[in-house]
C-alpha cells in the first residue's frame, strides 16, 4: 500500500484543508479563507472549537464571499498534525469532484419520524447520482439532544442504499449546549444532513478497541427518553456498575467510564453504549439509547494505538492509500488516549494516515448511533476512482 506522505507534505487532491489557531473568530476565518484562496469548492465544512464566539464567526462568514458553510461545534479537532483542542479546521470539497444538497432538521426533540423519512426520500430523489458517480451522506446532530438514535434510523430508511456517516456535535467537556452549522448559521436542538455526490471511490470505516467480558448487566429500571439508567441488576445503577468495574462508587469519573464501557450485542457485533456521567440520584446517564430489560456486557479494552493504526490502514483496489480520511472520533477515545500518555502516538497515526476531523459526543455508522468508536470515510485519489 502506497502511503504517499502526510497531508502537509502532499496535500489532498480533492479536498483542501485549512487550519487556524486564532482564537478570534474574525481572524480565524480570514486566515482560513486566505489559505483556501483559489480553491473552487462546492462547500466548506467547518469544525469549530466550542469556546469560539459563534456570533462573531457567523458575521465573519457572512462578510466573506465563500461557498456554503456547514459543520458543527466539537469536543476537539483532528488537524493534519493530529489532535488539537483549540484550532478551527476547514475542509473545502472541490466542485469538480463533489456536489452537495443539504437539509436542516429542526427541532429534533419532538421530531416526526415519518416526516424525516419523507423529507429524506424527497432530497435523495431530487439529487440523483450521475453516471460514474456515487452518493453518501454526512450527518451532524446536537450532541446533547438524545435524539441521534431515532434520527439516524429514519435517515437510513429514507436514504435506502446511500451510506450515512456522522458525528454528534460537542462543546468540549462542558455538556451544556452544542450547535450545528447550516449555510453559515448555527442551530441548537437541530441536526444537519449533507447528501454528497462524488466521482471518487470511498470506503467507510468504523472500529473501536473493546472486547466483551463475562460480566453481564440487565437494565432493571430506566428512563429511556432521558437515556438515564436508575437500576442495574436490581441495584442502584452507579453502585452496581462500580462494583463490576472494581472501583468505589465515589471514584467514578469520565476516565473510568472511558476505560470501562458497556457493550450491547446486535447479532454478532457489539456496539459501545458509553456512559456520560453519574446522575445525582445514583443513576447513570448514557450517550446512546437505553431501555428497560436491555442486556449489557462490560467491555475490556485492547491496545488503542495498535487498533487505531490497524483500523486506518485501508486501500483501494489498486493498493493506493486514501487521499484523505474524514474522521469522527469519540471524545472518550481521546480522553483515554490522553490519560494513558498516548496523545503523541495517536496524533502520529492520524498524520500518517491523512486523517482530518473532530472529536464527537457520538458517532453514526451503518444506520446505528454508537459511542467510543472511530467512524470515517476514506476518499481515494481521482485517478484511482474505480468504484469499490
């Protein structure tokens, strides 16, 4: 497989990447647009640090002639140099290789699923793939909405055979308010669907680094609409989880949750159901759908850098490595990596495999909302564009 160097030594041919470390939104937009000058883009995807002034960013985008702007706030960014907490990342998708259609779903807290399916079917019908081109969808949602599970299932039904990849917006580790960016405006309590058509070949990625153990749990009392579990195995949820993990209940923390997730089996595949935080009444709040009677399995981690490099090592039919990988990486993975002192190794893996993206509050892959997972799309160079 031909690696071809990182994105700094050999820029991607179909997607231009620009990064700004400026904390001032106006200065950041000016720097990014300067770096993208001369790029004929169909749209630009922005991954925005949660601390950046959103109103100033909207004003700066409105004052700058540019293609349609989409994106979201994040829990961290992946730049061509690896992990970053403060830089804004922009990806300009070249018009020659990409067309885009968008839909804003708002509000999503009381969403009509049938209406989402209908709108999605209509969008796909109005946006047919031209001969020799393929379609895919990108999905970004308010990461605190607790609605990603049902929305992504509705999108899967409406889009039929069009694959959906995505990540939930974040706001660092504040868990207060997250936003999606649609045509230059920010929206909370909303979701963004981008339907892309491209002449590039691409390949979907999705992997975690956990294996099931023999420790089982049954949700015996829950508030599903809040993703809140009150009892596990008939005992207070936090206390029972702490017992199974082997730590005192008062020592439960984000890093304990990151290193000891619970898994849900779907056929022969286990998906992570990540715990967000301990609830005040002894319950546990989750990042994904939860319900009474659900069988959970405690997960055990494998070596995270090895699985990262293995998961990112993909190629097309000719043996060519990706031109660029658009990545959605759960913030809990980053938390674990930093806790273990492996941030430099992870950043080197992202650099070597030409990954750009952001840290999420949840990931969407194969019609399922998951956690503690890396989800991505590997795009291959135009001259190696035979469909996979």
